[in-house]
C-alpha cells in the first residue's frame, strides 16, 4: 500500500458508490473515462470513485462530494456493445483537496488518503448487522458473487456494505463518513434496523 498520503487521481463521479472492501462492475464508454482507466492500469494506482452532489455546480466542480474512495481495477473485459466492462474494488477513503478539469472533461483531484480503520471489535448489535447482511447475500446471489471472500467477521467491512446497499442520500453517506466514523455508522445502522423491526 502506498504510504504517501497525497495523490493525484482521475475522478469518476457516480450516483452509486463503493467503500473500502466493496466491489462493483462498471460499463465504461466515454473517451475521458476510457483514458482514465487506461492511465490507472498503466500506473497501477487506480482512480477515485466519487459521489455526485445533485445540487452542486458542475462549472466549479461542486457537483462532486469531498469524500471518495480510491478503487483498483481487479478485472476487465470487452463487452458485446463495444464498451469496456471493469470490476473495481474499494481500497481507501480519501478527502478531495482540489479538483481541476482537463481538456477532455476528465476531472482530476488532488486527494489526501485516509489511514485504514482496523481493529474494531464486534459488539452484540453488530452481530445482527452481520446476520442480516448474510441474508442479503443469500437473497441476491449476483451481489454475493462479487465477494468470493466475504469478511463478515469484520464490523467495518459489514458497515461499508450496508452503506453501499441501503438507499441513502449521498449527503447522508458523506456526513456518516466523517473522520473516526465507525461509532456514528454503527449507531445509525442500529437505529435504522430498530425502527424497522
């Protein structure tokens, strides 16, 4: 893992999102993003997946929220429609310091990589979150197939998967992902499930 906390990354804004440990399949066809993927593969450094702010102005790049995920390409293929299909995996969260727009429209960000969160012990309440996530994987095999090695005993991995699959507004996710967020996410998820029992 790169110990330099600052990097410059191509940014891929999406309405859906991947957090560390998460996986997603993407269909890439725009020339600026094909270039970004090519550059990421060549440099072996990945790119930044970001959440879209529907109220932000594109001209000054306020349509991209500040917390994103460094993702790496773990698989790719040429699709029947001529597009590029890639599978990405979330690696680290980052905070965007600045964004510039290149001539082809690709946004490039100077980002500060966060340290990974490790060593969170599973609480009794976390056990329910783990069991319910396992039920989701059993109900949606196409989602389960993305994770040949599920880390269900890691509470942070479980929190991240819930934040990805729950239909939450991007600003809610951004607020939950502030520094040292594990306890706030744990409380949020437990309150959410308690309301739906």
